[in-house]
C-alpha cells in the first residue's frame, strides 16, 4: 500500500485566490516549485503580480488633460441628467444595459471555463494518485486543502450570487432609470404641449383684448364725437340766447339813449329858451353883417369833399366817398363829419347825395343851419 505524504495548504495551485477579479486564477509554476503566477484563461494573459493590487497602465502616451471648471467639479449628476435629452438618455441607458448583459454573459462564461479548468486539475491530481510512483513525485491533495478549496468554492459561489443580486439590482435600477427617463420625456412633451397651448391661448387672449380695446376706443371716439356735437349744439343755443339777450340789451340801451336824448333835448330846449335873446341878437347881427365869402380852394380836388372853415381858415376836409350816400355832421360821435363848436349840436345836419345832386338837411339842431345866408327849415332838403 502506498504511503501518502502530507503537504501544506498553500501547495495547491488554485488556492489563495482572495481578491482576484472575475476570470483570474492563481496557478502553481511547474518549473519553479513553490512559485505561483496568475492567469486569465479567456484572454490567455499571465502575470506574476496580483491583478487586484494595481492597474496596468497603457504604454501609449496620454494627451493633455483638460482642467475641470469649478461649475463642472461642483455639478451633481442630477444637474447633468436634467440637461441631457430624454431620448438620448434612454438610448444611453439601453446601451449600458446591453453592455452589462454582455459583460455578465462573458463573466459567466469565464466562471464556467474556470470551473472546467478546476475540474480538469482535480481529475489530473486523482489520476496521479492512482498511478504508482514515489511519494515525492506524487502531488496529493490533503484534507485541509480540500476543505480550503470547498470554502473557496462556497465563497466564490456566494460572491457570484452576490454579483448576480447586484446585477439584478443594477438592471432594476437601470430599468427604473429608463422608465424615469421615459416618464420625464413624456412629462417634458406634455409640458411643451401645455406651454404651446398656453401660448396659443395667450395669443388668442391678446388678440381678443386688442379687438376689445379697439372696439372700446371706437366706441369712446363715437361717444366723444356725440358729446362734442352736443356741446356744439349747446354752445350754438347758448350763443343764440346770448345774441337774443344782446339784442334785448341793445334795445334797452337804445331806449335809454332815446330817453337820455329826450332829456337832453329838454335841457337844450331850456337852454334855448334862456339863450333866445342872445341867439336872436346874434342872428340879427349876422343878418346885418356882410356875409363872409369863402375863397375857392387852391389845390385840385378829384373827389367831392366837405371843408370846415373857422375865421376864414380851413381847419378840416372830409372826403365824401362815392360808396356812401349820406354823411352826418355833429359835435359828438357817432358822426361822419365832426365840428367841435359850441353852436353845433351832437347831430346837427346831414348831407345827402341823390344822383348827381347833393342836399343839406337840418336834423333839429339847437342853433339851426344856414346855407348861403339863409336858415334851413328843420327836416327839409336844400340843394
């Protein structure tokens, strides 16, 4: 019966695989007993350093790195996510889910290959135990190594189960993110639609408000025109009333003037009675005296005129306009020919033109009117 020799637990080439990334295994070197290396069956890569201790950097030169701005460094994923297009985000999440599924399938394939490699190693060890040979040449697996291998397998299965659970959670999270992105996209479309409808309603409201404002303005203009027309009518009526009142006032004024004239006439009659002797004396003296002859004017006269003389000297000339038919002579306005003498009444006489003839008419003056040395009777025309 062959004797077996116990070996330490670290002699198995698949043990001490704690912290290995998925797909990597720890293998004992056949050329150097007691040495180990790490292999990746899927990619056929081997290395002496632990693959989980440090990352192998690429030999290609790195380009210049852009420094992040403060806003980019402080920005949260939510802010980036809010600015991303919902459709692009959904597509990105779908691609990430497909990549995760492909990665998980590759990982499961690597685990399957790793298990197959382990089974092949175990079978090879069992064959070596069955073959005759020296104890030093045989590689026996102790119970401790078997227990350790079982513990490693259980731990790896637990890790795989945990990885499966995490994968499902990640898929669920991505599915929820995709649903959330879809929900946000729908909400964004709904918000855009509502904003568009609100904009349309606002434009319609502005048009209605503008139409109402124009209608109100037209109505106000019509009301203003009507009010102006009424005010104009009221003003015309007021002007008519004022004109009528002015006519009444003018009539009353004329009546008062007539009364004043009558009173003046009475006073003048009283003065005439008092000055009758003086007047008669003057008339008598005037009759006795030789009539003073007024010389003909030396300057040429192109239109009819009325000259006023005092003490043989001309003191005024009044043009008899062809468009006028009568001229009033008196002391106070309103008269056409004014003679400021005490013997001249306010309305003393009147010169009338009839065709080619000119007549002189006394208007009831106090001292009378004399033409060519003869006194004119009152209210009679003398050529």
